[in-house]
C-alpha cells in the first residue's frame, strides 16, 4: 500500500491557493494609536478591525488591565474548575449576566471555543442542529464535532429552517444562528426564528459576536434589538474581543444551562482560565459600553455617512446597518488589487475571498468604528472610487513571446 505523502498534499494545496489568488498572509502590527497602526514601517488607518466602540485602547480599560496584572500576575494559573476561577472572572460574569438579562454567564477564552462548548454539551447522536448557511465556521464545526445531524438553510430563509426541523422530528433540536453575520453585516431574522423555535420545540442559540455593544438598548445586542429576552433566546454568546475591545467570550443562559456547560463542556473543563487581568479589563469595557451611549450614536452616524457617500459614488455595498460594510468586488483578483491600492494610499481594508465567503462573493470588508472621523471616511470613499475604476479597467494583453 502506498500512502499519500502529507508534504505532497500540502504543496498541491498551496499551489492551488496561489493559482486562485487565495493565499493568506499575516501582517505584523508594530504599534497602534487610535485607528492608526504601524505596519511594515508605514502608518495606515485601520478600516478592517472589530474594535467598533474604540474601547481596546481606552485609558480606563488599559489601567484596569495593568492594575490587575500587577496584583494578580499574567497567568490564569489553572482551569476554572481547579484553581483558576478568580474573583475578577466572577465579577465579569455577573456584570455580563445583569447587562444582557440572563441568570448566569460563563467565560471562555474565545468565541470559537464557546460555540464548540455549547453545541457539543447540548447535542449528540440522534439530535439535530439547524443553522443558517452563512453562520460562523465555529458553529458549523461545533455541530460536526457534536455528532448530531447538521442541517443548513439558505441565508435568512426562515421557511428553510422550518423544513429542516420538520424533517428531523426525533431527538433534541437547536437553531443556531449568528446575530450579525460577520462577512455580510446583516442581521438574522431573530423574532421569526424565535417563533419557529417555540413552535418546533427547539432551543434558539444566538452567536451575537458582532452585535453586543453595538446594537439594541444599552448596547445589549441583536437579541435585545429584536425585543427578545432569555425566555425566547435561552442561550446567547457575547464576545469580549470585538466591540468590547478585549479578549475571550461568554455564554449566557439560565442557571441550569450554564451549570451543565460548566460541568460537562470540554472546551471549558480542559483549558486554563483567561488571566484575571484580561477579565478586569473587560469588566471596565463593559461598564463603559453600558453607560456611554454616545459611542453607539457616533458609530451610527458614521455608518449612515459612509453609506450615503458610497451611494453617491455608485459603490456596490451590500445591505447593512452595522459597522460591517462589505463592498462586492466580483472576483478574487479585483478584491486583492483594490485592497493593495487602498494600502498604497494609507488605508488598511481586508480583501475577503473564498472559502471565507461563497464562490463569486469576493469583497472588501470595511469596518467602521467610533474612532473614525468624517475626514477619514470621506478620504476612504474617494480612494475606493478610484480603486474600483482601476480594478474595472481592462488589463493589458500579454506581449508575444
């Protein structure tokens, strides 16, 4: 028997990515100052990060981090269930639960780990997890690892979700959806999905990574914006590393759900707790996000200003009222060419290509934050207009050999 060599497989995959213009390259950020960052010796204005409320560098958040690190060190020491659960973790969980309207919260080191934990702990063989086709990869992977049936419905298609649930009447059922879709920037039809979940005796789980802090009253996210509560959405995920400017995530639910996760979820049991200093920083950020409504107001003004300017220039933005503003480019090479021109002019915007988005859906994923001012947004629009025209220009024919 001749086994395939992993090295050969890796090389073939690399060549295929290169042929399709889909190589992924890490960029090294030397330092940040507000929305500015130094990359490879050049200062760029960051229009691709997720620090929507500008809390990642806020002096109160940084002070809380430094003070807690000085007092408690840089390590989480152990898992939460051994000796790693610190008073800072407990305070953050209680604040998050009170803010978002749930009995309890449970901290995780990332949203990816939290999604793996929820689906694997709640579902198993014979159960079904029904998901929006554009859900984050972590939700898809979670269902596959849980061993349940994974069924996906067309994006935003509530009737499709109903069909999938009716097709699997046996076993427990969960509807899992992003609240705000990370690559499209649109919002899930949560009110209708909640009605479907109730009628089909399914649990609705909302990953609100990009909604918490930004949407709804007091920034409570897409669930609150849809006028839903813990009885209609029994499980919710909130990340700490996007609008809240920190690191990690939390799952929120009633006491029984959270206790079950705490005692059985493998990504929770078998990992070291986040450092208490990070929890202290996130607690400071949550309190700022709750009381400083002006941040959300300014963000919404910037979104409206950007979209109005894009419409005037005929830029093909996708429908979105969130800080995520995708601009469709058609093909992968146009997306990368536009991103490169933007960088030449001092703007950092990510080119997103398959498999992160569907085939033919290459785009620039532009993100707005409280730290951007109108002059920066207008300058970005001007360069986007030029980049679009340059990318659309016919490419010169190759010279004969």
